[in-house]
C-alpha cells in the first residue's frame, strides 16, 4: 500500500511557519551536521542502552547484593519508572526553555548518576542512582528528537539523519545488553556504569560544538499538570511492578492523579501534554506499537541472562555475545531496509509486520528446554525479533511525529518514549508476575513469552485492520 501521509519525510513534516521558526531558533544552518547527528545519536544510545546495559550483569548484581528475581528487576525498572514518569515534563521543558539547554542538563544528570551507581555500596544507592539516571534520560530524550528536526531541514537530509538516528535507537538496547555482558565478564558489573559515564562525558564535550543553541517557545510550564502527570505515571508503573494489597492502593492513587492530570490539561492554555495529539491516528498507533515492542523485547532480554547463565551455564560474556545477532538484525534492518520501505508503504503497515515478527520471535522461546542448544532454540527467536524491531522502531518513531506541528515535536516525541518505557517497566513487570505463577522457573518463563507474543500479534492486527483518516494538526 502506498503511503501519502507517513513516509520518512513526515518525521519532520511540519508546516512552513514551523520550519521558519525552527530556522530562527537554530540561528542558521548547522556548520557540522555530521557532528550534530553523532551527538544526538550518541545521546539516544546512552538513554536506550541505559535500560539494557545492566541486563547481562543482573545475575552478578543479584549475587553481590543477595537479591531475588522480584527485587532484581528493579535494577532495570527503577530506571524505566522515572524515565517514563518524567518524560512529559522533559518534553515540555525542552519546548519552553530551549532544546539544547534541557538536553545538556539531562545528559549531565544521567552521567553524574551513573558515576554514583558505579560506586554504589548497597542496593538502595544503586537503585536510587538508576532512578536519577531515568530522570536525566527523560530530559535529554525528547529534546534530542526535537533537535534532530530543528537541525536538519525537511527533505533528503532530514530523512537520512532520521534513518541513522532510528537505526542507532533500534539497536541500542540489545547492543547495550551485549556490551554489558562483555564488560561484566572481564571487568565486573560496575564497569558497565563506568562506560555510561565515559559515553556521557563524550556527548557533553561535543554538544556545544555540534548543536544549535536555540531558544524556547513562548509559554510556561504548567506546574500542577507536571506534578499530577509525573506522579500519576510513576505510581502507575510502580503499582503494576509490585504485588499484594499495596499494589492496588498505589494503582488507585495513580488513577486519581491521572484523572486530575487530564482535567487540568483540558483547562490550561499551556498544557504539559496537548491532548489533541491523541486525535491523530498515527500518534495512537505509534504509541501502541512502542508499548508492545518494548514489553516483548525488554521482557525477552530480561529473562535471557537468567536462562543462558542460570540454566545453560553461560558466562556473562557468552550470554552477552549470544545476543549479538539480535543487535545486528535490528541495526541492519533499520538502517538498510526500513527507510526504503517507508518510502513506499505506510508506517502502519510496517509497524504491523514488525510486531508480528517480534511476537513470533518471542513465541519461539516458548520451546527453550533446560538443556537447550543455542542455534536451534535461542538464535531463531533473536533474529526474528531483531528484524521486527528494526522494522517497527523507525516506523513508530516516524508515525509518532506525523501530522504534529514542529513546535510540539519534543512533547510528541516524549509521548512515544513514555509508551516505550511503560512497556519496558509495567509490561515487563507483568511478564515477571506471569512467570512467577508457575513454581518451575522455565515453565514460568515460557508463560511470560507466550503472553507477550499474543499481545504483539493482537496489537499488530489492531494497527493493520483499523482504517484511519488523514492526520489533523494537534490543538495547542
């Protein structure tokens, strides 16, 4: 099916007034576009890999601090919770205060908290550092996506830049898992966080030379909306990630806060989240695709080291190396295939196909036995899931900005990343809870894989079969 509303160019397809505004803020053409793209892609790799880079180190961290699986998941979930909770605020701050300024603050906060985590003497400090890392990523992530459309003019240059950016983002999680395994094996789990420190410093060092300064739009931060939205999203993820009676109390508080947030956003002239964004069909589809991809892929990679190291006796290095095919499949598909396909097909089509492949790849792991072989039991699922992620990630990122005015690109990008992180935290927490319903660990893993696979296929059907009208501009 030929697409008339959502090719790669639509990622930056703002109207002419928005483009003029962008040029004014950027202060003229960027003299070093390659450096600018490198800075933005590096920050994206920092944020996305921040969720998965400690994945292969989980068994080592669990042994060091004597943690069970339920507590151990919080090494990943603490990051995802604050990342998701603060993203809307980060997107609005970037639009109001200036994208580069907020971008720099976010990267600096991420880097400093990684340094604290690298030296953490106990679980509380480590989890606290991971939570602050998530806040830093929530500030830099939406600003980076908006800076990409601000830095590169609409047309072939932006399309190429967007393709590289999406490919790096799509490959960063599984690549981070692989790198974490290598570092954990040879230098210990703390070296994983030291690597984040070094990468963060490199991004900061190049930011001023590579990115335009820019100014913010007129407007203000809606403080009541920011507080209710941030707390509501945070408590939602925490509630789903816990069990027992306390979980229901937390979820009830989250529901109240989110209702207050929606009421506030309807009434204020400067909303943290312009609710008109959700009248755009492509934004809704992209949000669903983002949630499902991260539920399945992050959940699959959460259980991967527990299976490979705990049942097949792989070393951390070997378990990280075992995930390389997924990273390669994601990167190659996103960088060399998806861009061309987006020029011919609607993002909705590629999102649906990508989700089906992710679901099938995850379902293949239902057949992993206690004494499984890598080639026959592990590799096929990794490759299929990686190809699906490589199709879905650029498509959902493009769709999430289609029809959105340029002045709202940061907050629209935040919406997409919010759903990614809710999938990575709440979705994975559900998979862990499903796994714990069976006393046999491996059977529990299989139930979790099957749950995620079915959700992906159902989501793909919903995206593919629902016919939507052309996107309309979001209300301010």
